[in-house]
C-alpha cells in the first residue's frame, strides 16, 4: 500500500479482524495545534504521534488522561484540550475556560482547591481558594 501524505499531520494504520472474511483497516490522522488566547490555532511544527491510551504519570493504575487513537469503534472525530487555567487578571477563585473547534464549543468551570469541612450544623466544602494556575 502506498500512502500519499498531503499534510504535515501524523497518521497511523492498524488492521482489525472484525470478521475473517472482511478485515477492517483503520486509518488515523492526528493533528496537533498550538493555541493562543482569543486567536486562531497554529499547526505545531513537531506533531504528536498516534498512540495508545495515556495515563497520568504513565501509570495504568492512575486516571486515564485520554484514550488511544486506534479504537475502531469511535463514531466520529475527537478534540482534546490538555493544559492549565490562568485566570484573567492573574488570580481568581473560579474561572471559565472555553475551547472550540469549528461549530463545536465546550466551556468548563475551573475552581480553586476546596476542602471538606465537618461542622456541628452540617458538613460541606470550603470556598474555593484563590489560584493563579490550575492544572
């Protein structure tokens, strides 16, 4: 098989024997971009390679950071944002982060560290602590 590569993006292939008489070839194209505050993303010079699942601190007993690229049953493309929140103004107890690709936009609320506070009239969480960067 010859591959004609017309983009700087990484790619990978894997053949899955879903049925012996009809193997499936999965082709993955992975694009990595650098993001700017309120600006258009630019294509990263060094592209990330296609990989299997990634775990926090490369430890499979820890949280899944993102799933692998070679899952044959993904119904559509995916976008992942991995980074830290730096609130406007330098410090905040809470901030919103919005990430968008085309018409798809996601917003998450980021809060400073909170602690469980036991009390006589009821237990609950503390107010969020101020932060300048939250992973």
